């Protein structure tokens, strides 16, 4: 049985539903993300799971216990959950040790001490227990907030945009650290974020949300390579679409030639489609049959993301190793190397 079961819930404000027919589940030890643009309903869903918002339809179960249904809401403190917020919400007048121990007030002193010392060590804050929140960096404060939420050993940890106030490098590092910590502690987690890189780094499963509904619930790999809708394809990763015609369920005729994929297209043979081309589908090859002109470039350290223009004027993206340093206007050759070709209905 799943640890958390969200079954066909609806919730909102002033009679307007923010989320509707919203369903997913989280297994024990699993970390998932609710991913989507601002205003899509992901935070409302998290608040309903936490018990801060009532639901108008459906039900929420934690460890097979009904905690939310229309007209019935178990209080947050009785749900065995922990929460980490965007603004950390630390107590400024308490030391780091006392912040972490705040939820352990009913425990014997020796148990509190052991748990706090364990979490200080697990979060890399061993030498900082006597400091106050204002004496720590943003990343350190976020670790304290995480340790405080984990101290009572919750069944489920809920995280609402916890890294959004941090710089990109620190955000990426902390997200991996949080995943490792939750896995080592055996605690399930739900992350709410608008950042797909963050969601992919942390999660076993990701739900892509649009207008209060989950468009696709899947692994990060499948969301990237096999999006089930044009919205998911646009929202996840980078890519461009080219016009094509279905010749067989696995073959498309395009301006790049006949493209072969390993997934059957559901559109009828002969119909016009748009084929998704990811930057890693076009690889540099000095003997490649596809010639294109460099129109833009973005240096990414180990790689360079090039915008390439085909003779027809179509522009595609391609990732090159960073030592392939081409200039704007240069002519380059590439070849297609894609297994997961995804198509969507095009215009005839």
C-alpha cells in the first residue's frame, strides 16, 4: 500500500477550484515532485496534503488513514508530516540546536540530544549548534530548517519551493544533499517547485501540473524522452519541433530525411505531424549529412548549446562538447541520433 494516496481531490478558494480531479500516490521511501508554472495549483495541493486547506471532493490517506475528505480534515500536527518552507521560518531567538530540538520537547533530554547531534552531523552543521540563524548563510539556514523538520521523524516531508532563495550552484548542490539525506533516513518526500532541474535531481517521480491538473506523472527520464502532450514536451527540457509526415508508425519523413524512432506514433499513416527534436538528438559529425549555420550559442561549461539554422530556415538546438567552439555564421555538420522520437498532430 502507498504511504500517501491522493485520490481525485478538488480544492480552491471562494468557490473556485484551483486543483481538480487531482490524483497521485507516494510509496514509502520515495521522493516525488509537483512541478509546474506559477499559479498551476501545486502549492494548493501541498497545503491540502498538509491539512492547511480543506478539500471539496476526493480523499487523502496517509499510512492508510483517512486525513482529508469533504467536511473532514485531520489537523496538520496529527498527520506525522514535516514541512520545509521557502523562507525557512526559523526562530531567530533560538540557537541552531534549540531550533532543531523544537519539535522534540516531549522527548526525554537524552533522546533530544542524540537526535539533534545526529541531524547536525547529517546536515554538516556539527560545529554550529550554538550559533543563531542570522549568523548562518542562506544554505546553512536551509539545512537547519530541514533538520528541524526531520527531527520528530515524520512519515512524510513536504517541501514548498525550499531552494528558491538560493543561488543556482547552491540550489543544485543542496537538492542532491536533501535527496541523499531523505534516502538515508528512510523518509518519503514531496517537493513543490517550478524548476525542472531541481525536480529531476531530487525525484523518483514527477508530476507535471497545468491549470490544477496533473498532465503526466512519470519518471524524469520518461518525462524528457516520452512526453505525453505538447505542453509537457514544451515545459520539460529544451527542444524544437519540425514538420513531418507519418510514413509508418515508427518512421517520419522530414526535412532532415527519414527519421526512425522506437515508439509507435498514434497518428494515421500519411498524416501531418510535428516531431520533437531535443538538443541531444542532433550530434556533431564532420561527415554528417545535415549542414547548418550557427545562429546563436550558449556556453555551459562542459557543453555549448548551439542554435542551428537549416537551409530551409528551420532552427534547431544542438549540444556540442565545449571544445567544439564555433563562431556565429560558421557552417557545421551534424547527424540525427535519436531513439525517442515523439510526434504530435500537425497542420495539413
